[in-house]
C-alpha cells in the first residue's frame, strides 16, 4: 500500500534539507516534493503526519555482532534486527566472530537466510579474513562474496601478522571486498582490561596503552599505502589513532575509520566501582581521547559512527571485572547519543546523519540517499522526544549497556525498509507491517 | 565511636579518623595475644568465613587466629575445595554463602575489585584480604600500626617503598593509607614496575633506590616474583639484587633509626639481603604479630563493636 509522509523535515546529507512530502510506492521512493504538491488522495494510501519530525536516509550500522550462529542466548539475527529497527537502522553489517566463525560460505548463507526470515532490516555479513580468525590462512573471499559477504575482517581479534594483512588487502581488492581492521597489538595489550593510566593504577586493573591501538592503525595505513588498497579502521578510541588517520588522509591514503558512541560519550571514569558494563575492547579512554574522537568526527577524519553492538548475557557481565566479557549493546541508544553531539555543537545535524548513513554506505558500496526510484529505506526521527534508556525494555536480547537509566533526547519513531514499516513508536505502532 | 561501614574494601574509602580508630583498637587488641588464655568472648556466636581464592598462608592464618581469639566461629574455604573448581560463578557462590548467614566474609581473590562485587550481593560484612593488584587494606593497616608503634607517629615520616609497585596491592594500600595519615611516601624500583600515574595517589617516585632511601624513616621492601622476567619487567634476579635490592650500604643512606619492613614472604638475596632482613632495624616479625591485632580490630569493628571493653 502506498504511503505518503507529510510535513517532515527531510535531511538528506549533501542533497536536501527542507520540509517536503515523501511518497512511497511499491517499496520505492516515488516522489519527494514541496508540501501538499503530491496529489495522492484516494483509497489505499497511508497518510503519515510527520510534522515536527525529521526524515532521513535509513541509518546504517556497519559494525554489529548478532551472535548467530552459535551464541543465540546473547542475540539472534531476529532480535538483533529488531533492536536495529528500533534504533532507526535499516541496514547493519554483522561481524564474523560467530560460532562457527563466518569464514565459510555456508555460514554466510545461513546469516543471509535468517535475516530474510526475520524480514526487518538489511543484514550484510562481513566474513573473516582468516580461517577461524586464527591469523594463519586466508578465507575463501570469492565464495564468501558469492554467498553474500560484503567485506572481510577478523574483528574481535587483530590480524597480528603484517604479511597476512598485506595479502588480505591485496586479495580482497580483486573481489572488491572492503577490509575492516580491528587494530590491537596483542603483545602491548598483554591481558589488559581497561585504559592504562592513573585510574587503572588506582583500581589495580591491568592497563591497555593507547599505543596498543595506534601502532596497528599506523601499520595498516602503511600497508594501505604500499598496496594501494583502501582499509577501514574499526572502533577508533585514541587521540593518536585519530591523528594518524588525519595525516594519512591528508597524504591521500585510502583509509576510512569509524568510532562508537561510547568513545565520544564516556571515559574510563565509567569503570569506577568495577562496572563491567564499561568494559570493552578497545577500552574507554581519557577525556583527551574522547575530545580527539569528537574532533575527528567533526572534521571528517572519522567517517562513521558504528555501534560495535556486542550483546552478552548477564552471567558474562555479573562476574569479576577481569573475567567479564568485552562489549556493550548500542543499536538502540546510538542515535540519541549522536544527537547529543549535535546539541553539544560538535556536529551539524546533517553531518551526524551522514556519519550514520551515507558514509558507511559509501565505504561498503551501498546506495544511500533519498532519490525517487530508490528503495524506500528511511528513518523518521523525533528530535525532541525525551525518553529513558531501560536495559530491561530494549529489543535486544541482552541488557549490557552502560547507558541504562540515562535520560536521552531524540529517538527514531518509525523505520522503513524497502517501503515496509519495520518499527513504529507510540503513534506509529498502527502502521507496522510486521507482527 | 564505631565504624560506620559494612565492609572494609580498601583504605581509600576510610577516613583518617576511621584509620586511627582501627589502629587504636588494634593497639588494645594486641595485649590479648600476650595473655596465657588468648581468648575473649567478644564475637561469640558470630560466623566468620575465610574465603581464599588465591593461595595464602600468612594472611589466612592471621585472620583465622584473630577470629578465634575473639571467640568467633571461623571456617575457611580455599579454591581447591570450593565449588569454583566445579565452575560455579562468584555470584552463585556468594548467594549460597549468604544463604548460610555468615556475619563476616574475608575474601582473598586474584581479580581486582572482586570484594566490591561480593559486598554488593552480601548482607554479611566483607573484609578484603587482598584483591588482585588493587588493595590489601589489612596489610596496609598492620604496616601503619607497626610504624606507629615504633615511631610514635605517622605524620611527617619519610617512607620509601621499593620494588614491583605495579603488581603490588600492598604498595597501593600503603600509598593510600600512609599519605592519608600525613606520611611522605616515596617509591622506587625498575621503571617497568612503576605504574603510570601512581603520583596521583599522593606519593612521589624517586629516580633510584638510593635516592628513595635517602633520609628515610621507614624502608618497605616488596616481594619480587621471578615470573616477571617473562613479561620483560626485569632482567635477572642477580641484576635486580644489585640495582634494586636492599643491602647494608643502601640502609646506611637512611636515617640512623630507620626501620625495615617487608610484607613477606621474603626472597632472601633478591629484594633484600639476609643481613638486612635479620638486622636489628628489621620489623618483619613485628608486622606479623601486629597483623593478628589489626585483623582482630577489623573483625570486631565490622561486627558493630565500639571501643573494646575486654581489652581496655
């Protein structure tokens, strides 16, 4: 059934920022026109009054862990997709550290199939660089791509072997697969569990120095230069990494990068009291690093905001800090934390939307942007909606978020994927195309 | 005055006044151990569980003796006999212990922060008997008691702590406690073993062991572990002894009435020369004696006791 969304402020980065009406027919954008100029009366048309709301290209999270196959007790492709939709995301890229690892076309195919069954958001599997994430042998990039993989990474683990990373870049370039790098020198990490510094010293927790990340960022930049193949740096957390990427971009090296909402929102202060919901890899850093990450997002050094959505069950977090699993869920709080950057004057609103939609699309080779004829992947945002993040009331199967109980402002109120309403908040519940 | 705290988790969360109360109480307790019948009925009917996830001889024995001298029922669980080996989580273990209604739980654990985690889930008082590299409050207190007993004060003393500061919960608790009580704490050791930002605990770092012990009232040596070689934190034990160990020549740089301390167990000939460990200025055994008194004071105070009548 066609849908006419009326009166929203259309924010399509680099293209349009104006109040217009949007007509969706047969899953595609039919028209974007000034208010009340689309003649679409008649039966069988769904009218959506979106005055006061923002309408943006569907948000894309290029870094999530959906845990299926193998760890369905943490998250499934269905529950993860549901969390994504509720967070305003129309597409996600899933990391390969499932059980078994997504290093085999059969696993990729399973993910694609489960995502289709879920029928909510677009799920793009990213496959493993190395078999079993062991850093010993290249995966079958060609077969993985045929099965639906859009990129490769050993995320969760670094590619410690520089020669393997070089060859992965070269090999991937032949297939046009994006290489995503989890930058961590395991020797420098040395079993650390939080940011190195005075706080780690006082808490008696083993520290992870900034150099643990930045030396690998610098290595991958050098490998990108030597091969001429683009590399994308995952979850940037340190000032030194931001500086290295900025410099590399100035030098014309094809490096892109992402950071996560927790790195521009929190610091290692959140670890106080041995809070395991503040334990992730890379760790929360200092205030100076947080500022550098914000600056990097502002000037485009960091292209993308991605959540590194990492669900874990309470049994894996309600343990000794040293033994707690790394990572937090992020899909349902990402947009609101991003909007705080807009209120803090760090990003213009269209820049925020770009970092959360068109930038990841550009890096991963997806189309993005609101144009007639394209699939209707759109997010409707209430920028003023005040709400409280309640870990027990999220769509994700897991609750491991440090933002539990936070008062947040701004929320996706409707998420449309290919013309299908996959999430509707409050007043839009009635429009849902799913059960 | 009574201690207004359920748990003793670290010295950072105790005020100078509370530390003084604990030390004064321990001073009073010390005498009980000198009696022919070393037992008072103060904690009769209280259950003290000694829960040691890490091997420990001295600290466990010290807490056990302290509990028994106060007539508490003490029992100990060690890793090898606990459900841990069967894969039970700390949380489940805590819940099961709680169900048996102990009054005090004394926890030694290899993970920093583990006692905080237990304290949140237990009604019983939790006393940290050493967690990871974070804190060892009863050791810090017994060290302060020992210094105060010998020097009559803590305020204004120069205390040099030498060794592997990075991996030492004893060092951290002493840094917290001694600086809070007005002592001037100076640290030294191989730079690989000085953790980043330790100065923010109100202590200073000396460039060498020689300069750290210069004019010191107290020298506290830390145990060095041979495993640190594998982590590239030190070269050989031989070189460690030569460059960072305490010998008579270095002791001579300190004040004439300097006292030498060590939390034990001592690696003779590595961090401390035998003649220093056994020398007249060594308080190593006084520390052990005071350990029992401090732990009696802690058990007593977390059980709701005020000034102790039996001991006065």
